[in-house]
C-alpha cells in the first residue's frame, strides 16, 4: 500500500504541461460560439423591403376587415328587430311560458355574443 500512496503523492505534486494549451482554449471557444462553422448570410435590401411592405399590407387588410364587419353591432341590430314582437299574457301559465321563452332567448344571445367575442379575441 505504501508504493501506491507514494505514487499518488508524486502525481499530485506534478503539474501537467500541454503543448499549445492556448490554441486548445481558442478552439474550444470557437466551437462554443459557433463562429468558425457559421458563415454570415447577406440578405439583399429588396428582400427586407418586401418583408416590411407585405407585413404592413397584411396588418392593414386585417384591420380593414375587422373594422368593416363588426359582429357585435350587426348582432345587436338583429336582436332589436326580433324582440319587437311582445306576446300578451292572458293568464299565469302563459305569463310563465313567456318568461321562459325570454330567458331562453337571453341565454342563447349571451352564448352567441360570448362565442363571437372569444373568436375575435384570438386575433
């Protein structure tokens, strides 16, 4: 056991010398950053201008279509036209039935409005 401990003590005291250690560090840094393997891409000016113009045109068209077709305004006009008819209640049963119909219509309208708002909220 004494021999192995002596060998380990001698190895601990020696500092290894690597020939060209600075070059090795430089190669490692180039491999990490990827500067040696990745060539620079040159993008023509006309392509950058085309990207900007097409993006602006797409945004303009989307804004125009949303502005022209406002679903909440159209829907509220249709609902006002439909609800102008007011049936008369003659007894308690007919009054209860009218209330049920109105509550069902209200629930359906709220569901449609929520669906429309959720659809346009994604844009």
